[in-house]
């Protein structure tokens, strides 16, 4: 078995052990115990099978869901539709009406709809949109027992939203060309190193890339960010439509490295385990931002308790297992760990001074991209 295989097995064993302990503990939190401790939580296509028990609080230990809930979802149907279907299977009296559009569009829609908005829950692809809705005064504070399910660093300090899954900015690289030591841990080193000339790829029209550049602008200022963008253009960086295409291009040897969220690399490796593709991380800069998808209760919710309970279910063991194994994202609950050749979130080094809600200020980033000649 490869080193990766050994590592994956160790991770799965560790997660299983933590999961069992986590389930036992969480039953007390919700007043369970006795016979309830013998149940096995469901899995949403995790494929782990056997006696594996997902880590965290199972849905069975949460209040039931019933009634109708309107979810404005910035997460696409391809990513979360199956999770919504699973919730309906568990709660036949629950009807979920999802409205799928990009997150910023939905924030603007809720603001335009005012007090007549039908939205109960806003489910965003990033923290910036959640922060924008909260700043507009259109969210209801989540209960402490919902917020407490997620790690503190993945939820709003004011309690207006919580992360539900996470993604790390990474450097996918071709292992036939580069060793891990060839990849800088400083994002500003890439345009300066000649070995990356005509070797890199980016997707400037992609929202995650724009959030990354926004983080650089917030952390390092407009002028230094402009110099970085111009430096990458001068080094011959190639443009792609999205970051999954970048990960594929690196695996194919079309380019040798790029800028992408971590899960695109895992998706390529899931289909092509022998592809010469690996993941590297920068340290304490915009290239290492850890962003979250997350949810908030909208202030127009017909039943804020029920809406908050829906958000609670996104932090359940089953939902977190779904994000880990189906979308290859990082879990946000303390009991769970990612799978694949990925470090635990504790070993990542995102910039500590960045407030993720600042990533909502992407307008100046678009202007800056256009200023250096990038069409977005």
C-alpha cells in the first residue's frame, strides 16, 4: 500500500474512533440516553460501509423537522440537492423549497424583497455573502446550541451565521515536474520564480479566485495585489474557466501548477488515483485562506425555531459525513476530519488577521482585475 493509502487508512480509523465517542457524548447534550444510544445514524452515500459511524451529532439526536421551509441556496443543486432529498426521506412531513442562484444574487434578492421575502434560510457558498446579509440586518441570531456544534473559528462571532463546511486555497502541482519542496509557502514568490514561467494556471472569472484576490487586497493592499496580478500575467499564467479544469490540466501535464480550492484536486484523484497530482499550501497569506460555506436564518422566516433547526441539521453527523465524502470539503464540527491526502484543519495556516466577512467587498477586486487587463 502507498504512503497515501496508509495515511488514508489511519485517518479513517481515527475518525471512526472519534465518531463513536462523539455520538455517545452528544446524546447527553440533547437529553437522550438509555436505549437511544444503540442506534446507528444513517449515511448519505459515504461509501465507507461496514461498521463505520460518522462523527458528530446524529440527526436522531436532534429535534424533528416538519412543515415547509424556503431555502435560498447559493450552493448548487448538484452539490446539496441530494442532502435535501435525504432530509426529506428522514422527515416525510418536511417540504424543502430550494431556490438555487449564486450567493450574491440571493443576498440582493432578499434585500429587494424586504419584509415580504419568502426566504427562511440563506445557504451560502461563502462567508462573505453571509456577512453581507448580516450587515444588512437581515439575519436572525442563531441559538447557542446550534452555534456550539461548529468550531468557534467557523462561525460568526455575533452568532448571525455558522459555517457548514470548509475549503482551503491550495496550490495543485504536477509531481512529475515538481517536488513538494519546489512549491513556495509564500504566495508572492510565484511570479518571482522563473520555474513557474508558462507553468501556472488560474481562473480569474471564478468566484473563489476573486475571493482569494480580495483577501490579498485586504491583507496586503491594492498596489501590492496589482503587482502580483501583473507579475503572474508577465510570467505567462494560463486562464481556465474554473478550478476543476485547472486541477485536471495539472494532472494531465498541460500546466505544472495552479491556484485552486483543495476539493478539486481530491475530485480528480478520486477518479484518477494514479494521476501525478498533489496539494501544497502557502502559509499565513491570501493563498492559504480557509473559507466556509454556511447558513443563516433570514429575519423574515415564518418559524425561526424551525429554520434554526434546519441549520442544526446541516451540522449533523450525517450532513458533515456527506460534505467530507461527497463534496470533499472540510467538516466544521470538531469531531470530524477530512479524508484523502489532506492535513487536518489544525495543520493549515490561514491568515489569522483576515475576517472572512471582508471577502464580501469584491467590487474593488473586479475593478483591479480589469485594470490589469483581465476580462471578468
